């Protein structure tokens, strides 16, 4: 792991040294400053990336580290979640004290962030649909939707316990909550259905064409229930699972210092990668790789397994990840509870 540690250190040093040049005022770039460059050698080998430790990316308006362009899209207080569409990046934050929370958006290449909705709660989770955003906990116990461009939030479900996280498909919104329930509501609103319960604790859910999945960290299991309701099933067992991702019939698990995988059909969980220095935090996947955080560091590993590749480092803990065709996005706490950043990393 020596080369990975060396690359992480180089990225962190460059990010700290260059961050003041990448932003203005509060650290929010204008439209020109927010533009990021995709390097022509995005498909270069990982061995070539090992040598690319400086800041060579021509056209990068942010910070160059590990051969990638890091652009600060926004700064905000106490960020919690992030999601991305083809045109925008959406994120949530909480005001200091009991000042409530907000959903914000910024163009995919940066610009001036806009507040899309505000509420009395601290949003716990965010998802992007075809034309709407879905947010858990903008107000206490509320699952809501709002237009991608902002506007009035529509309450889909209310009166329940504090949401932990949500997931969506074309028909419904699914969420877990602090009363150890797994629920769903039609995506346009309607009756709320309790699908299942967690044994001792719940993570945020993920969903595919047939089931909702969640982990019960205290019980050491990953469970599922059919989208339409029915018998709950144990998919796999793993200790201290704190986050899930799903892609092409495989679940990816953050399990302490291990990134693990298991088929959605059930079976033993296998180790895909091991984090160094801090436990695995957030996890997302695409057609080629699984991306994961380990405190302030972002990594990727092929879906088929192999050595993890260091992508970038931040000044604080990486709290949530999102991914699109070209870039990786995160929110971090920027090294303190009173601040946070939204970062775009290209190429992913």
C-alpha cells in the first residue's frame, strides 16, 4: 500500500496548496471558474497514474492532484447528502444549531448554487428522479419531492420517525427510519406501506427491479423484502455494515475496513478491497468500478476486484458520494463541523 499512501499524500498537499486559487470569496466558483476539464488520457493505465502526481491537467480551473481535476462547486454548512443528474449537482446541508436544513443545486460544471427548498429538519438523504428531487427529513419525519429547478416541496409522507435514508424507482420512494421500519410511498404521493422491520438498526436502503435491501449493522446481516411486500429474507451476513451500493445484481457493502460484495440472490459476502487508515464510509458503483471513501480519501476498485486506486484526498471527511459518466462527486466536512464542501473530481 505504499504507492497508494504516497499518492494520497501528494493529492492532499496539492489540494491544500491550490484551494485558495480555485475559489473566490466564500469558495463558490462562478460559471467560468466552475468549469472542469476531462483529460484526454482518462483511459490511461493505473501504472501511468502512479507517476502522475503533480498538477499537469491543462484547462483545469480547480486543483490538479493525482492527474485529476478537483473543482469546488460550493461550500455549505454541515453537508449531509449528494445526488447528480445530467445537468446539475444537488446536495443538502444543515444550518448551525437548530436552524433547519436546505436542498441546494449547482450546474454540473459549477456556477452559483441556488437554494431549492428549506425546512425545519436536517435532511438525511437525497435522490434524483426523472424530473424531481426526493429528500428525506427536510422537515421532521417527512419524505418530500420538489422540481429539479426548485419550487414548492410536495409532502409524500409525514408523521413518521426520523428518516435514515431513501431510494427510488419509477413507481415508489422507499426509506428506512429510526423506528426500525422499511416503508414505501407512491412516487406521486398516496398511502404509506410498511414493508418490513429492521432487527436492531437500519442503514439507508438500496433498490433494484425486485427488492429493497438494507443492512442491520447491530445484527450483522443484510436483508431484503419484495417491492410489493412479503416475507423478509437474509441476503448475507457481514459485521458492522454501515452503507450499501447496488449494481447489476451485486450488493457492495461497507463493513469496517472491508469493502465486500454479495449477490442479491444471497450467499456469503466476499472481500473486494481493504481500506487503509480508516474504515470504508460511502460506497457507489457504476459499470466498471466501485468507488469508496476512507475518511478524507476517495478510492476506486474494479467490479471484478484488484488493487484499489487512489483518486483524490480532501481536507475533511468524505460524507457521501455520487457518480456520473465522467466524474465522481462528494460532500465533505472540510475538517470541521461548521463547514463543508461539494467537490467534483474528473476523470473518475
